[in-house]
């Protein structure tokens, strides 16, 4: 059960990326997760949503697609121009 | 809306700490093994058999993890090498920061081989890098042949599977060939050693495995 710390580090990266791309704001972050990565996508999504809820990051969506082996990689960031 | 590509691994806090540990181990020439397996699979017994073969000058140290008690450290300290217990007080795995704290005060230059005995668990330790050179998974014949399929992560990430307690084979329905085929279906390159700590069989292969990988690592 380490999905919470994974969710935290995803948000950290998203925050850094968004700061660099201001005034655009991030609305969706894409991830690729392999079946050997030891990450439960549902649990990760749950943790991610719990962390985002009620903060200025809202609405921010997590999109997970299946990856190879123990892959745990960022794939894309969706941004909205003001 | 625009979509920009983003690359790179998701690094959690543990991974950052583990990267630091690995660099430190490399700098001081410490070869580190992370032993993982279910409670009762024979991690401590294998470490006992290992330490008792080493001569007193051997620069080996052990960190052993459990949720409670220092029972394993007491068992392992009998051999005269530095041993410390990490009690996780509920956590089901060791993490890199626990290892870092437990090393406090030890001179890493005086250690060539560091053996980490993880908390008994086939799941969570899989995801926590401790800066080790290799993960080693122990599977006892008292468990089941299908464990590599049910818990594929640890068999995928381990360099070696030690099939332990083979002295019990006459008394259990366990079929070692099937267990090994299952492990290879998850991880084709996994090395496998059958052993019994109780009868001290197969230990030679285990000790040679350590030496071979240690010299390959330096």
C-alpha cells in the first residue's frame, strides 16, 4: 500500500510542470503502469483523487493506460489555456 | 486544450532515498542483498547457515526487519558479526529510510557484504528499493507451487529464487519442477537454487552464488 506516496510524487511533478507553463493549468496527467510495477491503478486513482479534492489543483484527472512489465512512467500532460 | 508529452519514471520518496543509498553503497564497495519471502519461509535460518560458514574476519553485516521483537537479531548476533534489528512497528516492509537510519554509526568501509532480511511478506517489499544489488526471493516447499503466479512482482524483480525447506518434500504435495516453471514463466532469467537450511543441503550453491555476484559487482 504505497499508492499514496506515488500519488504525492505525481502531484509534485504536475505542480512543477504547471508552474513552468503558466498561465496554462494542468487538467489531466497520463501514466503508463505495467502489471509488475506493484501498483494497483484503482487504489492509485483513489489516493490521487483524495489528495486533489478541495485544492486549487481541482479539477485534475489521472489517466492510466497499461504499460509493459514494471513500467511506471509519465506519458503526457493536458493543459488548459486561460 | 493542449496535450504535451511528458517522459520519465514516477519517482516516489523511497526511490529517491534508495538511489542515494545505492550510490553510498557503491562508493564504499558494499555489496547488498535484499532477502524477501513469506513469514516462516526460512529467511533467518538461511542467514544463520550463511553466517556460520564465514570466518571471523569476514566483513559481513546484517540488518533484519520485523514488525516487532528483536528475536531475529538475537539469533543472528550469535555468529559474532554486526547485526541490527529494524522493528517497523506495523509497517509490512522495510523502506530505504529505515535502512539508512539503521546504518547510522556503522563504518561502511568496514563492510563488504550487507545482508538485508526484509519483513515476511511477498507483496509490499517488492515495491521498496533498498539500494540493494539484488533482490532474492525465498519460497518454501511448505507454501505452494502457484506462488510465483499469484505474486508475480517479487519473482519478476528477484535475481534468484531460493527454494527452501526441500527436506520437507517427502511430506508435502509440493512439486518443485512446477514451482520453478511458474517462476520462469514470470521471469525467464531467474536463477534458482534448491536448499535446506535444516539439513544444510544446497547451501554450497547459495554461498557460491553470493561470491559470484559479489565479484561481478565490484
